């Protein structure tokens, strides 16, 4: 009987130590979900997104989001927001990455998204955020109850989900 109690106690200790030693996994997005998404705290939602580039998912709402960030930071003209990851967006992305100590490859992957996320701030409570760009240039975002992110391209314009699979902003036509 003592041997059985000792075995059960040992198993419980091993299970407890194992549970404590295994760190919690960070939020994990899957591009196949189709959207910029997150769960739990919003602060890690962008760190597992992408990639988007001239050769990977090059025409969609996420590209428009990235272009708005480049505009907010002064790397791309506002007229360059067209949902297409073309040569101007690639060049602006490389400059943005270089200025932030990232590999300047023109690919917006998890590290580039995570670096951009450091400029996100909550705005007027849960579910509303802004990207604090250069000077007074801001990009506003929302996070829906299901974890999907959305944004508007400007005042009084319709909010659209940040989708990897389609381009629905009016500038995308």
C-alpha cells in the first residue's frame, strides 16, 4: 500500500513540475484563417502574422493595412495605398525595416509585424486601437469579439476586415 501511495505521489509531483516547466505557448495565428486575428491579450496579436510581400499574398486588405502604416511613418505617399504589394511598397518596406534594425528583405513577416505592433495603443476602451506613426499620423483599428482585426482607410469610410484572401477597400479596385 505504501508503495502505491508513493508511486501516485511521485506521479503527481512529476505532472505538476511538468505543467509548470512547460511555458504557455504564444498566440498563434494561421494565415489560412484568412484574417489578422488574435485571442486573449491584444498585445501579441500581430507577432505571429504574415508574411506578405511582392510574391506572397500581394493583393489584399492586409497589404492596405501595411501601406497605411508606411504612410503613417512617412515611407509611402498616401496615394500609394492600393492593396498591391508592388515596387514602391517593397522599397518603402525595406527602408522601414532598415530604420528599425530588422533584416531589410521587403517581406512583412512576424518580426516586422511585431515591430509595428510596438506602436499600437488602445483607444477609448476595449476593441479600439491606433498605430502612432510619425508626427500626428495615426491609423485606427478595431478588434472584433471573435479576434479579427479591421480598419478604415479614413474618416467616414467603411470598416473592412484585415483579410489575407481579398481586397475590399474602395482604393483596391
